[in-house]
């Protein structure tokens, strides 16, 4: 039998833990300083450039695919509507779009504090790792262009 009076438990608030321990803190270490202290400038620029190029290239390809799908869908809808296969109630579509806009505005206003915190944390991360960040931006732009 075990005595529950002698047992002590530590309560861990996971939401507070998650706020304090972001992915970049796990990757780079919270107290270890910025990446500048760990790697040479050339290595940081190459790391940032390669990851930025990959992200930009994927962003470009996915963007083209999404634009093609949306545009093709609208084209098919217009052809079907013009041929008489489909009757579109445009007033109802406009009403639904306006309703969706209002709901998005309400949700955006509620999410503003979290977004501001995320922006502040991202800005601080970029300031601490300016070389990698600038390499990433350059690589991202090259990835978009290729």
C-alpha cells in the first residue's frame, strides 16, 4: 500500500509551456543566443538561401496549381451556365459571400491579440538571426523567380 500524503505532484500548465517553448527555441536553444554565434556568416547565408529557395519554389508551384484549378473551375462554371446546364443564383452567391466576409471580420478581430504576439515574436527572431533571415528572403525570391 502506498501513502498518498507523502506523494507530491508537480502541475504543469501545458498551454503556458507551449507559449514559452516555441519550435525555434527547441531548434536553436532559448539561452544559447542567436544563430550568429553558432555558425559562420557564409554558412548562415547558405542555409537561409537554400531553405528560402526551396520555400519559394514550392510556393510558386503550389500557387500556379491553385490558380489553374480556381480559374479552370470558374471557366467550366461559366461555360456550363452559358450553355444552360447550370443556373446560378448570383444574388444568393453575393449574399453568401457578404455573410462570409462579415464572419471573417469578426474572427479576425477576435484573433488580433494572438496575431500581434506572433508578429512580435517573429520580429524578435528575425532580429536575432538577421543573416539567416536575409539569406532566406533572398533564396525565397530566387525560388519564386525560377
